[in-house]
C-alpha cells in the first residue's frame, strides 16, 4: 500500500461543528486531518506531520491531506518516480478543491510513502506553494459528500483529459498558487503589486473559451457569461466583471502600472471574480467537447463575431490611417474584393 500526503494550508475550521468534525474532514477516498493547536494527547499527530514533511516547517494548525492506494495509481504518461500516477492524482485533488469553491487553499509540500515504507518528497514546482492570504478556504464536514459528487461528475466529463483543459487547468493552478495583493500604503508610499494571478486566470479562460486569435476579450466575456448566466442582468454584470479583469490583464502584460480604479475594483470584487473564473471553467468542462473542431463549433454556436462587429472594427482601424494615399489604396483593394 502507498500513501500520498500533502501539507495543507489556508484551510480554516468551520465554526459551530463538533471537535471531531473540526479535527478531521472525511471524504470518500481520502481525509484531511488537522495538526492540533495543543499537543496534549494529540502530540503524536504533530510529530507524525513533521516526519511526513521533513523538508518544510510544519506549524500548529496546519492540515494534512492523506490518501491510501492499494496499488499504484495508473500514470497518464511516463512515471520516472516509480510512484505511478499518485503525484498527478494528488494535484487533481488540489484542483478539484479549488474548483469546488473559492479560497486560497494550498498544498505546501507533497510526500508519498511507498509500499516498502520509504518516504519520497516531491520537489517544489509551480502548483505546490505556501502563500499568505486574507482569503482562506472554509470547508465543513457536511460539504465533503457534496465535493465527492462534484469531483466524480467533473472528472467524468470528456473534456477533463482534453488538450484545451490541460492548458486551462495548468494556468488556473498557477494563478491559485500565487499571492494576491494590490495594497497601497499612501503615507509611506509602499505599493504591492502581487496580481499576476489575474494574468494566469485570463490565460486559463482563453484556453477554454477562445481558440481564435481575434476579438479575444469580446469572445471571452460573451461566451463566459452565456455559460454561467441565465438572467440578463446577471449576464451583463458578469460581462462587465470579465471586461475589467481582461483590462487588468492587459495592463500587467503590457508593462503599465495599475490605476487606482483598477486597484479599487480588484479589492472590492475579489470574491466575485474568483467565483466567476471557477464557474466558467466548470461549465466549460460540462458543456464543451474534448475534440478541438467540435469544441470550436460549440463555442461559435455559443457566441461568435458578427459581420457588423467586423465592419465596425474595420471602420475604426480605417479611421486611424493617417496617410490619404494609403486610405485610397485600401479602398481600391476592398472594392476589388467586394
């Protein structure tokens, strides 16, 4: 038997539950147990956690993800570690926890105890992280069966192993592994720009929703809103939210500082954009085919650029041409094509 472990951080205890429920969360195929705040009779648990994660500091109040395997989990590709697909399965659990609800839950270290009793610790990579947060992940024992149903359903979708979702999941996990903070201290002039998460989130949504290379922002917000909204007012609000996020992404990607308005937006809409990104990725899995051509057709049916949109864009670009001779030449070429 092999056992996978992950040191879980930014998970908070649910208030109002029994001490037993607050000490351990039980799922169908794994459990997450709490490193006790006071040693007492549970001192062995703290020592066990320290032994499982020798390469990192275990703190009182951390949690430990633990999943047992009676045989090696099949790997999706080569498995040079000799542990089959156990590392990938552990990453799947982190991904599904993050997709299930918002919050900065993180796996700070991953270890596997092999069938021979040897302990293997995974080298750090961009998905495994220890980040400070003011947006913790709250989970009750009563939500664990709901998560089990959600995880089984999402993993059964054809798109789960598709090439487009492989890119989307990677950047969603990259983004979730990064600190998020856009704080400015006016008196001291200290400015914190830890907002790279937005760039990763937008790449994840583009990978799911926009295989084309034009009208990217428009396609993203129109298709995203149609996937997760039924009410027209909610749809407009979602499109506005996605427009603002894409503008922040463009500001960062093109090397410009965030404006005060963008900071206010990010600070005031943290929960909304975290929820929207998750909902869009989940609904993409539920509604889009795995095969690329069929997915493109489904996305076009969801929303596509109209001839009027293209004509408007052409008119705007034409107006930006300053040289009159170039304008005349362009009109001649368009006339011949027509």
